[in-house]
């Protein structure tokens, strides 16, 4: 995690805004993730990075950290597979980085070394931990100073504040404690305190001198800590000038300074390979290589570290992936990487849909890497196939490169990715055996998030084949609640919705979604007779609006985001209008429209039901894009319901009563209030037309309550 600091005494608001923008822009890894609230894109292929569309398939659209974790798990013959979720139907095929972290590490633990190898690497981070270690060593360590000096040394250490500004040391308290130390052991601990005071105060020359003097101390803790702190002094020294005022990396450290820091760290690790600070020192070695611009060396270090078990390296896969993404992937070139895993992640990233001014990796450049994948030919073939699919758009080449192995059973992450990519190619080639392929792949999709990915492929195939009956048949392999909700909301026809509203094998929640969608689409598409038949089964308990819910029908916004939220079936039992323009219930209004679709008052009452329940622009009227789940041909043909178009019809109706016509003019004008933008749907009208409506209302219907209420137009 990168840390954004806002200075409290910033004088100008403009500077504060710049700081905030810089913080937001820098808050996530440079090429991986922003980690904001995510809305997934429900489609099979992902070659654009969003942070929300990570899948169990190694794709260009994945967060680079996700691809790293998937491949590292394969390298150790261990699935990135946490315990099974409590509700498998709630696991979606796409996920963001925090979701994966929560699944892999539900109880994150803090680093024992103060996290010195990540973030901004401030010397201040170890101040509190150093205080505790010092107190413990003074009290219990071998070669501790005489008891009479211990209290003075502890008080002297505590004279340094928890933070470390250059002027933050209580000098009088420090000098008072130092004056009470006379023993050889006590003076060694005092030298450590003098070094610590200088270190946390930013006087690196004095700090280095005092810590170096501890090499001959009698205390083993002082000898080891002194040698480690000499190295930390050099690490902090090289950070001067490499970061800008906002904490972002600005330029590499001078080569000579970086070499001194590396030598000091290696000196400590040579003397104490399993020492108290060995894990931190190894992390700082990587930090120095990063600060010094040694990306090739850094890549090799990360490759070696990833090959070890997390328990051996003292760093979990999540933290390691975060560090690699922050320190290496933001700047590394493919030519600097020998490790095939790291190289594959960079290659996949370079297969993303190019931004303005960028270009995807070429096939020739990819082929030139073949020797570096000699130990992992299956991974290289996968990269070639991914390039054919995501960059070149040649699904037949994918089928040539990746043989069918869907029925092999349990697959590792690369094996699953290879077969999933083949399935995507079969779909792109419109192969008649695509669905059978996905069904054969399903038993082997046992890794975390793998089964939902295959379910999405089956659901996507069935929708495109106009065969949703298979998706919702008893015993269907498509169990994901969000997928089923999307299909019911946007792709299911009346017959399927009617069936699922009462299907004995469907969940109560699915019953509600199907019935709600059916009723809304019938009444908004003019199928009033069908609506009257289908509204009857609403359970009595669902006809009453909860008094304490605070939920309006408009709050029911996105089907795949609200599959587990209450469905407001009660909205169909509400009056269609109230107040000065009273209307009967929606069912009575629908009955009037079933008998006479052109009746002006009934038309206006339906519009009132939409208006009062905030259903303008309702999500059921806005299907997903055609390449996403739910984006196939609309099962309810005809235009989307629009209040504005209803008002136009009543205004133009010579048989409409004066009161209805006046109300239609009033509401048509207000479709553009108060912003001047239309919020009623339909075809836009110019300001001149709104003015004409306004004048007609004020002149022709001057005695109406609506003319009195309307004082201007937009």
C-alpha cells in the first residue's frame, strides 16, 4: 500500500487539491489496480484492465498481482484455493483485488520487521519497536549495564519522541540521563542511544559513527543491532532526493550511494544470515535495488523469493505480489527479466487493448522470448494463444495451439486458463461443440473462482443460442445467483419469467426477481391483459410496503448488485397517483388501458405510477451492452416506456379532457425542470417547444390548478 500524506498547514486550497489528486492518482500500483468500488463487466473475454474484472483465467485484463498469484501457486504445486465459501452461489466469476485478498488471507498479520521493505521506507517506522527491544535488553540481556544505570538509560531512550522530526528530541532530558552513565556496558548502550537519536533526527553521519562503534560491544544484541543500523543509515541516506514532494518516486539514487547501502546490508546478512533483522534486511536489499534502478537484479531476486514457500521467506504471496507490482512491474522492461513467470505477467499486461499512444506487444517480440520459456513450454504456448485471441483476433490459431483437455479432471491455474481460452475461441468461431466443451471442463474447475467462470461461459452461450430454458432447467449447472438474476432481468421472455416465478426448484429470491421483471415489463410494454393475469400471484405479504425499509423502488438499481436484496413487489399494489391528480391502483389503471389503450386519464395515471416511484430510466429498461451477459436481443420488443412520450400523446389527443390535457402540458414542461435536462425519456424537444407548451398551459388552460402552479419553463 502506498501512503498519501496531506500537510495540515498547507496555505493554499489549490495546493491541497493538487495533493489530493496526486494521492488518488498514486494510491494504487502503477499498472495494476486502483482498488475502488467495482462493477464487473459480465463477459467472457477481458483484454482491458478495470480492476473489477479479474478472473481465474490468466488474461490481459487481470490485475498483474492476480496473475502473479495464480502462476506462483502453480509453481509450488499449490492451488490458490482458500476454504470453500459459505454460499457458493454468491461467488462471482469476476472479482477485484481486495476480494481475492480477503479470500486468500482472511486474517492478515502484521509484519514483525515494521514493514521496512515496503511503503516509503521511513526510518521512523521502527522507532516504537526499537524502544520495546531496548527496554527488554536493558532489563534481561547479557552484559546489561549495572542496575543503577538502567533506569537512567531507559529514561534517556524515552526522551526521544514516538515520531522523529529533526528537532523533536528533549535535549535536556537526554543529557541528564547520559550524565549518569559511567560503566563500560552502560556507555555502549548510551552510544546506541546517541546513534538512534541522530538517526531519527536525520543526522546520518553521526548515527553511522555511533552504530559502527558497537562492533566491539560486549552485548550480542548491541553488536547485531549496531551492524544492522549502519546498513539502515545508508538505506535512508540514499532516499534523499529520490522522491518528490508528494512521496512519489522521482529519480534513481546515485550509483555510489546505492552500492554503499547494498554493501552494508550484505555485511549484516553475511554476519547474521538468520539474525533478528534478516527478513527486514533482505527486504531492504530489494528496496536499494529498486531505488538504484537495478531492475534486472530486482527481477531475479523476486523470482528466487517467489520460488520459496511463504513460511520460509516470511512474506505471503499477497504482500509479495504487492511489492513486485509496486517496485518492479511499474518500470521493468521484458529484456531485464529471465524468470518465465514474471515475464509472462509482463507479456499479458502488454496484450491489453492499447491506450492512446501505446501499442500491444508484437508476435515477433513474443517469439523472440521463446528461449526464456524453455522450461515452461505450456506457458509459452498459452502466451502465443492469448496473443492470437486478444491481440490478433484469430480464434482458429488458439484452437491449433491448445489441444482439447477439458475432461482431464483437476487442473492447475495454467491448465484451467489454457482450456478456458480454448473455450473462448470455440465461442468466437461459433463452433457447435462449444457448450459441450464447457460442460466437460466444469468437473475440473475446482480452483477458487474457476467454477463461476465456466458457469458464466455456459450462461453466455445459452443466451446467444436463444436457449435460456437450458440455463434455468432443473439441475442446471448455472447456479450463480447474480448470473441468473441478470438473465432474468434482461434476457428472459415472458414464458420463462412466468415459469421461474413459480418454479419449485428456484429460490424464493429468484421467484421475486422473475415476477417483478415480468410485471414491470408487461405494464411498461403495453401488455396490460397479461399483466392483469400475472399480478394476481403476488403473495399478500409482498403487497405491503415495509414501513421501516426506507427503500424506494428506485433503490433497486442493478440486478447483479442486488440479487440478495429485497425486491419491491409492493410497488405494483400502490396507487398510480395521488394528491390533486388522484388515480386508482396500478391494477385498476392497467384494467382501464386493457379495455381502451388510448384513454387519456389511464395513460397519465400509468405515467404517475412511474413518476412517483422514481422509475424513469429504470435499470430494467437499460440492458447491458451486446457483448455482455444479458445483452442479446430484447425479449420484449418495442420502445422503452417514456413519460414524455405519454404526455405528447395526451397533448395531441383531441378527445382528451381539458383537465388531463392541462396536466399533460404541466408534466411535459416539468420533464426538463429544474436542470433543463430531460429526465422523462423519449425523444428530446427543443426549448421553443417547451415554451409553446408553457404558453398553451397558461393561456388555454389558465383556470386550471396546473397553470397556476407553473410559473416558468426550462
